C-alpha cells in the first residue's frame, strides 16, 4: 500500500498546527503514559484519529496471540505500508577481503523523511523519520487494551501555590525606597565631570589609569616620572 494521507482524518502535522500536543512520558515500562493536550473543539477529532489506529493495531496483536505465538512484531496502523524512497546513495572504493584488495560499489537507500512509517501520514516536524505522535500514542493504547502493558502511572498533581504570600512579598518590595541618585562631581586633577561612584583617591578613573601607566625611574638615572 502506497503512503497516502487519509482525507477523513487530520494528520499529526495538521493537528500540531492547530495546537494539539501529544507526549509520551516513559520512566520504565510500567510508567508509560500518553499526555494529550488539545483545544476542547478538537478533542473529538483527536479521538477519531486515534481510534482507527488503535483498532488496527489491536487486530494485529490479537491475530498474533490467537495463533499461539507471541506478539513480538510491532503493530502498525497500516500493514504492508510502503513509503516513498529517497534517492539512492552509491559508494565506490577499495575493499579488502581474504588478503585481496579490489574495487567495490555499494548502494544504500532509505525511506524519504517527513512521513510516518506506521500510517504514511505527514509528521509534525519536516524531515522527521519513524512513527508520528498519533501512532505512538495509539500503540501504547492498543498494547494496554490487550493486556500487554500495565496500567499507566497516575499523574502527580502539583501542589497549589497560593497567590496571597506572593502578593504580600511584592507589596513589601515595592515599599522599599529606591537608592538616591548619584550627584555629578568634578575631578580635581583633570576637571572632567563624572557621574559614576566617587572613589577615595585623588582624581577620576581616567586619571588613575594614567597614573598607573607611569613608572618612577629616579633611581635608574632618569627623570623622576617618565611615562611608559
């Protein structure tokens, strides 16, 4: 079957554009959980998109278990799906085998990115490979419905944060007076007007830097203060 998006149901890409978020929360096998966030108007649409995938995957699991085997094959939404293939990549170079060196040509090809390998529909992220979020969520639901996955770990509700203490703290911070504005001062050495913090030294910052850039060379036979 060629990969063709179903017209009756939206794809994972279109649902993501409409604000639907599907996340697999996994912390060990028993904690596998699917969190779905969707606008209320799209909830029936998401359920319908998941329903046909779940039923198709459950049928595959039941068929494998009904033959007395083990459902080891990963269930997919569309069995025998064929995705469009990306252009083949060829390599030709020297290879060595049994002590001989010879020229060899190798060819590799993979499915084109951007399509789900389970249902054939478009991914939410362009160029992504593997299964889409809808098929991943449906697979968890199908395996759990057939008893192959334990119940999901319940969601831990975070504690409620009261707003009143935060409002009181904000009010106390607002009551603190702002520091007084710094008054401008004039350097007694160069006469430059400064607006920064005044240090306990003679001169402003520029004068201090200029002072540090000189060296006392009186003991070396030079003048008392020679600039470097």
